[in-house]
């Protein structure tokens, strides 16, 4: 039987009741006009929104498996850059777009919010600052947004950010401190040169995060630190450790000869996942010892350019199965192909999921990058992932 007519019939039968218990929540039926059953769409919205994304119809949590293990879903994206260059006069391009948006500061991630709401943690590379201080850099680009713009992240269901990139110090130590304060006040954890971050899911799984940039001769320092830094997170009880790298060259579609050894060394040092960014272009994913190295996730909500010549990107999602003894294993990955804009020719800073044809084209591009990657590193035996699934291989 079609579900909508059934729900409409249920509405008519339940209108005489002042409230209805759904799980731990109460559905208030007084929202419907008396004397007439609500439309099926209203019933669906009212009732089924009370069921959490992780609940089966019987109310059980599908993430909690019978053997005591827990499924954890993590989403990761590339660069999130909001605001503009405070050295320039006039209204920046981000604020011009903000003035057009009915949803205000919620607009940048509104088209992907539902994806991020239905995971256990979302991690993005926040490339910029949240400060009202003056720029302290001579860089060509300098990015800042007022501290209250942290709402872009909170409204988009982002729980964690990497802060180690070549723009986080655009406003000096004062700007960095303001950024950290804004994130802390919003309940968002961050990792960067001041230290690691941890996030505990509502199922009790503790995730550790590290972030490094490789510029200015920093590669040797990372090699010296990585094993100890990961061990420190394990000693804090982290069952999953994610390492973010700001590395490579801008506009590169495949990693270079310095990134690949470091990515592998990071897995050898005990990391469960490596996430990369900086090239502003999507890169292939390597599978190494059963773990993933995402060399670059490209741009995401990126206010650095209104007409970039490549607007393809994707959300990377991985599931881990975490056992009672604290060990975690790979439970599969998928990508969600996106454009960095909701418009075809202009960047409006609103990442948007691609349709079926667009997704197929993006995946074809990635498979081509896989071939370039494996050819370039043939002597080292690199292996890119064999496919880029958009659906989970196994449902729980």
C-alpha cells in the first residue's frame, strides 16, 4: 500500500488525541486544523522527523551491533573559506552573496546540511580566520570573517575543523586566537599547530585529529613528530585517528613525490585516515594497507573566487567498525559528487550535490586521475581505489 494514503488515514484517526509519543519525543497534533485531516505531506513531516537518522522503525540504533561493536560514519570536505580580504575597501564577494540569501549565514552549507546531519562527525578544512583584526600578511590573498560567522559551520552540522593551512595566520596571532575562541564558543573542535583535537560521538567513540602544513621545509619536522603525536592520541583513548595535511601544489590533480611517502608513513605511524587539501583540485584516493589517503578534496564552500575554472568536488565519507577492545577497522567508503556552487557558471559558495549525469562525469574524471597517479608512481607500487561508490556497500 502506498505510504501517504496510510498516513493520511492515521491522521484522521488520531486528531482527537492531544499528543502522541514517538520514541522519546512527543508529537503535538494541535498543529493541525481541527475538523479536517492534515495533508499526507504534513503528517510525514510531523511524524517521521521525530525519528532520528540512526533509528530503525522499531526505535533501535542501527549503529550499535549485536557483538558490542559500533559503526561510526565520518564526513570530510576540502576548503571552507568565508568572508573576504579586509585590506580591500568595499563589500567582499561573500557578503554580497550573503545579502541576497534568505537564510542568512546558514546559506553556504544549506544544500549539504542533511548529509552532515546524518553522520557522526563532519570534518572540514577551515581556510581563513574569524576575527575583526587587521590583516597581518603580505600574501596575495587574505581571508577573514567576523567571529559570528562561525554560524556557517554550526548551522551546517560541522563538528570539527583543520586549522593548519597557509591562511590561518593571515591576521597574526591575535587573529588566530580570535578564531580559536569563536570555534570553542560554538562547540567546534579544531586541530592545528597548537595541538591535536578530540571529539566523542554520541555512541561513545573517541576520535582524535591532527593537522599539519608541509610548507617552509616542514616535512622533516612532521616525520619526527607524527608517530609520537598519534601515540599521544591513542594514549588519550582515541579509537580512530585522522590526520589532515595541507600540502602539494595549487591546481595539481595528482600528488607529488613528497606527498606520497608522507601519506604512507602516516598510515605506518598508526593513523586510520589521511585527508589532504591545498591544491584546490580534487585528487585520487590511494588505498594503502587497507586504509585511505585522500590527497586532496579540493574546494568546498570557497569564497576566494567567484568564477573558478573547476567547480568539481566531493564529500568523502568513511565508516569504521569500532570494537569493544578499542580497535577500529575500515567498514567502507563512498563519495558524494558535488559542485562547489548551486549555479552552473558562477560560484555562489553553496556546495550542491550533483545529479546522476553530473555524478557519473565526476567519477569518470576521478578514474582518469587514478590512472595518471598510478602511472606517475608505478615504481613505488601505489594503488588507487578501484572504484568510487556513491552508495554504501553494506547497510546495517
